[in-house]
C-alpha cells in the first residue's frame, strides 16, 4: 500500500492466478455493481477504466461484447 486506502498489490495470495476470462468476468461483475449504485455513470466508460487498470487489453468489439454480458436490471 502506498497511501491510506490505496491498494497496489493483490489482497490474497493466488489472486493473480485467474485466467484472462475469469478476470474479465470479475471486472464485469464489479462494473455491474458500480453502475447499479451510480446509474449516472456510463457502462462502457467504467468497463474501459476497470480493464485498463487491470492491464487487460480489449478491442472495441470485445468491449461491447463484455458489456453485453452485464445485466443491469433495467
């Protein structure tokens, strides 16, 4: 940790063992929760940010496909 509340390393040992698809699925779940709590935020923007922060590169078509897996309950 570098500053209070800032995390720059895995919380649990083994957390980096997930496959790319598992990481994307986890990020998609996080984004779904974020957008549900803050519906004013754009789904694609939040997904781009999460993927970028995780170091996962996707093209626009894959980004849209991932976004399509997120059920927002609307």
